[in-house]
């Protein structure tokens, strides 16, 4: 019995320090971290620029609340706006809070424009939007909603990638469409660019708002600053978090002026969101992400990793069924008869950390700073697990 609430099935492993793409365990071993805190440690561990920014800010000022001006927050908001579709940003502490804000902004927008009956949001099956009562209702996955009923009203799920079904689901109470450009928890499932363009067209046609959940896909994870840039279609509202500050808790909701103008003082708020510490690290993270050549290297390393994974999958079809994903957000779907949790445990024994996901997928979301050495090392450990799997020939 421990003093922590039993909400996690933790691996029997703890870490003493990290450096770059590696973690050093209390067991004395070095691990290659392709979990990155669930796609959070975008610049790896103990990145010098982030450490310097946090240390400097910690010696000056930690927290004042949003009762006062926060210059670091204003600067970061201006930089995000300059780099995205958005005109305004609200800062919070997590992805779930960013999604809650996005939903509230969408409802408020319609209420302010004389349509308060428009409050429902269409989401896609397999989605994961967070752990609050509203966000688990938005995702609609029984795994997360069981025991927390009744479900929060206002969400309608439609099939993955089915534009006709989505259009048919639009009604007089529909306010918004909310999707992840690449489903992460759902099994590393990218949305087709044509489908994303179709969502934009449907939103415009029916007077809806398009919300992108880029909590896991944002801040360079797919090789663009944000995943939707690959499709050339921008949303009206976007929720971001995870890699935003390289491991420091932070989130944001971005929106166009057309939408954000519906918000006013007292309508929404946060105690900790956007405080000086978080903004110092977020600004430092953005410095690195926007540096010349950084995202190009993410693309290059993702292509190298995907090619290696494709070769390994072809060599072991009885164990690995498919390589999925884009950028450094890749997944290996296990073949029938094998489980992602077992595969992840075997990788951990080899010294490689990963994250299980839906549809029997192992998620590989390494720090964006990896190079050829880390890519090849990870591939060799994955190949070693496959080669040593006792039942490989039984399922070939």
C-alpha cells in the first residue's frame, strides 16, 4: 500500500536524472527515452537553454497570478500569434484545461451571436481529449467514462474519417467540430488531409467552429510547428500543451479574433496559467523550435526512423503488423496474438522506453532533438526484441 491514489499501473522503474534523449535509472542503467513523458519532453532532458531560462526566472519571480500584467506571457502570446493562424491566446496548465477552454469559447461565441442553443460539439471515435468530466465525454471512450456517469451532455461522436457521417450529424444545436489531426492515445491515426479540408468546408457551410486538439501533435512533433499545417487548413480554435514548454506544466487555447472577441473579463480564468516560470520555459522552448534547421532535422530523423521501422516490420510480420504516423509521432501496431504492453515491457528490458496506445499500438514519441545515433539505437533494440520473440515463427 502506498500513499498515492492507485490510478496508475506504473512500471517498476524510477529515474535519477536525464540528459538529452536519455534517462538514467535508479537501477544504474541508461535508457533511451522514446516516451518523452508522453510526447512532452520535446527538447529532451536538462536542455541547457531551458535550464538557464528556468533558473534565471526562478531567481527573480515565480508567480503573481493573472490579476497583474505578466510581460513574459504577453511576449510569448505575441510570438505564438506571429507563428500561427491565431490572434489571441489563453494560457493554462494542461491539455485538458486547454480543451475545456476551447469548448467554452465555442459555446460563448454562439451565445454572443444570438444562438445560445448551439452548444453541442461533434467529435471523432477513438479521440482522446483529456480526463475531466467534459473531456472524457468528448472522447466517448467507455474505458474512461465508465463509473463517471451520467456523461456530460453536449458531445456527439462520429466514425473516424467519415465526412458524410459527420455532415449528417450536424443539427440546430451543433456549435463546433473538434478533432486531433493525428489521434495519439487512439493509436497514432493520422487524419487524411482531404478529410481535414472537408471539415473546414463543412464548418464554414453550417456556421460551425473548427477546433483542433494539437495537444500531442503540436510544437514540432510532426515536423511542422503544428500538424494541421501539412494540410494547409487552419482551425478557428486550437488547444495545445505537452511539448509547449519542454516538460514544464503549461497549456494554451488559441483562437482568431472573430471567436475570441466573445470572451470578456471574468468569463474564464486560471490561477497558475501563464505564470512567469511557465512562460520563461515556453519562450525558451520556442527559441529552439523556431531556430533555423530544427524542424527540418525532425523531418529527416522521422524519415530515417520510419524507414528502419518499416524494414523491421517487413522482417517480422508475425509480430509487427503496421507502421503508422507522421514525423516523430510514430506507432507500431502489433500483430494478432501479441500485445503492445508486452512488447513495451520487452523494449524496456532492452533499454528503450515507449508508450502503449489504442488499437494495440506501441507509441514512439522521442525528444525532437534526436539524431542518427539515437534513431539507429532504437531501431536495433526493436529489432532485437522481434528477433528474440519466442513465437515469431508461430505467427508468421
